[in-house]
């Protein structure tokens, strides 16, 4: 089978499309066209009103982009929150997705404690701005062995996001539905990638998710935390290229 010409990668929270720089370079080097959009309120993109923000509305936004810029067909990957958006896209517009790459994410809705944690972060951002987000999240995004330079880079990306975008995304994630049932219905090739040191969506969660996908394949990345694609970019790049090559 021929390889898909376009790959679209959806960033996670509280980052933007810059998180995909290593993957974009690696995939373009072997001939793919790579789209790495910013979700509303992140990167250079203006936020939407909170009432317009949901994983479904973000998925519809990606759908429109695929129709406009990819001929309505692409292999799509999503990291963490981007994985939630990808699952919503698969629920609403499955015909545009030729293959999926779920990276350090999961399919379940928030538990009540996780939902309350999101609301606590919303209150913190409302009171003190974006600074509390980086302080709270960077230690959980990376393994304990991650270099200081990478921690600084991630902190800088988080610090550049808008308070409104962060608040809206947290509220949208807290409201999102459960897509576990969708996993068994997927009929496209699927790659599940997880950092072995991921404490947010750990390997056991990734394995359980992959086991439900009929054409699922799991790759665990040694020595990497939640942000495996930045902490171990070569390993993640190799996993993506190997997966896409045989489509």
C-alpha cells in the first residue's frame, strides 16, 4: 500500500504546535507533508469563546482543515489533549482519517478528582495567570532524568500561552465524554506510543487502550515521561516512520 501523503499532528495541553518540531523534521525528511495546527487559544491562534470550546468543536476545526489543506484524507496523530481531539474526530468524521497515532493519551473521560484538579487550575490561572501552570505541570510532563535545557524550553512554551486558551481548554477537557467504546470500532491502522516513565497516562493505560483497538500496535519509549516525543525524539520518530511506512 502507498504511504499517506499528509500527516496531521495535534498538540497537547498546555503546549502548541512547536512541540512537534522534531517529528515534523523527521517526517518531512522522508517525504511526508506534515500539518501541525495550533488549537484555538494556543500558539499564535486567538482563543474562542468558552462556550464554543469542546473536544468536538476542536475536532470539527481539524476536519475543516483536512478538507481544505489535505484533500480530506490524512494520517492523524494526537498527543494527550490532542489524542482526545483525535478520538472526537474519529467519532464525528471517521472517513477523513487513514491511520491514527495516539501518543501519551487515553480514551476515558475524567474521573471526579481529575475534573476537580482542572477546575483548581482554572481558578489558579484566573488569580495568578499562566505561571502556576508551568510550575505544576513541567515536573509531571518529563521524567526525572530530563535535561534542564528541555525543562526550560517546555516552561517557555507553556509561559507563552494565553490564560484564556488554557482556561477554555481545561474546561473543555473536564466536560469531554468517554470514547473507550470507540476503540473496538476502529478499522484503521493504529499506533499507540507511551513513555515508560509517563505518570499522567502510564504504560498500563496505553496497553489497555491498545488491546481494545483491532489493528493496534503499542510502542513504549524507554526513559521518557509524558512528553516522550520531546524527551526521546529519535525513538518516537523511528516509531512513527516505521508505522507509516507500511500503510
